[in-house]
């Protein structure tokens, strides 16, 4: 039912300089797989097979990653190394990819609006590849698609964070409907702890209904002078319904050095075959 997933990947990744000087931060690997591949796999496993990227200068490697590399394919044909390409081949065979450029960085809301021509008039997922989510059961996007079928409105994934960290996130307040589900009544982008309406922080997984584009168009620049998706979602919540879902799983903030190293260690322990 939801077929498209949007990836805002135009950001510079300055926290990883100099590594990201000429390289996309989304191509940084956790163990042996780039962050963006974890994101696309998560979407594909949730049935979102049309991948739409809002990209920018220095991000060509993302397009190349999801394209065929004839030279490499013929070089390793028949060797044991082929298994390392299995997942990316699978993604390539089962998904379609579209790209558009965001020439100027004007915030996450603006990035999502830039993707409108690739999405059109249908509900869609958004994944911020910086937030790597590892789950035991269904991936987070699949959990959210299940909820969308029930509620048919925009949904944000949330998790509890220490109150002193609210400045890093969009923070929600709402009516608790179930242990893991809230109907949003307030949302603030990167509040100081004393201004935060709760400690429930939005993480980089969204399902958005297409009317969000009009809300974004009517959203003036907010925190940091940027057009914030959080502000557009608050307007949508006030006029209709937005849900916040405490997902099942573990999230790593791979946009920070600490989270990146933590994710690397975790994934190495969990997924790596020690005999390799
Ligand atoms: C963005 C959103 C913020 C959200 C966060 C999740 O912020 O604006 O609401 O909590 O992603 O990672 P960014 O991390 O891009 O500054």
C-alpha cells in the first residue's frame, strides 16, 4: 500500500570531516555495509520498493552504489566474494530508484518538499540513514506500515531520551493511546530541556500522508532558520491526526562519532562471522 520511501541525503556530514569532504556521509560503512544500504534494505523489507533520494553535490557515489558495476561483477564472477554482493543485487533487482537534487540546504522540511515530484499524491516513508535501527523482529519501517494500515495518518517514530538531550531532536507531547502509541498534540524542534514538552524524541523514521507537502509549503523557517518537518507535522496534527510510535528495537545515532562507533561495535559482534 505504501510503495515509496524518501531519503534526504543532501546534508554535508561535517561531523565526520575530513572523511566526508568529497564522500557522502551515507556511504560510511558500519562494518562492511554503507549506512544507506541498511536504510534501503529496511524500506524494501517493509514493501517500499520505490526509492527516492533527495541528493546533492558530492553524493554521486550513492547512485553508483545502487547501480550495476559491470567491471566488478565480471571480475568476481564465480568467486566466493559474490556472496558479499548478494544483498545489494537483491535490492537492485527488486527496487526502482529516482534521484533529484536539493541545491540549497534549507532544512529537513525543505528537503522533503524537494522530493514531492518523485512522490506525488500518495503516502510515503522517510528514512534518515543516520539513524540506524536494528531490530529482532520486523524492521522499524515495517512496524510503522502496520500501524499506518490501522490509522491512515502520518506517523513518527519516537524513543525516550535523557531530558538533557532534547536539544538534539524534535520532541512530542500527546495523548497516550497504548503503551507504545501517542496521538500527537504538541511537537517542538530541538527544545532546551526546560522547554521540552516531554522526553519523547523523534527519530529518523516517518510515514507521511501527501497533504504534508501543503503544510510544508505553508511552514515558515523555524529553528536554525530552517524549514522544519516538525513544524509542518504539528500543523497537520492540529488539523487532523499525527501518531507517535515507540518502536521496538535499538537505534544508533550514526550522525555522531560516538553513535557511529557504538553501532560499528554492536554490528560487528552481532552480525560478523568471526571465521572471516
Ligand atoms: C532531524 C529532525 C528532528 C529529529 C532528528 C532525528 O534533525 O529535524 O526532529 O529528531 O532528525 O534524527 P537532525 O538530526 O537532522 O538535525
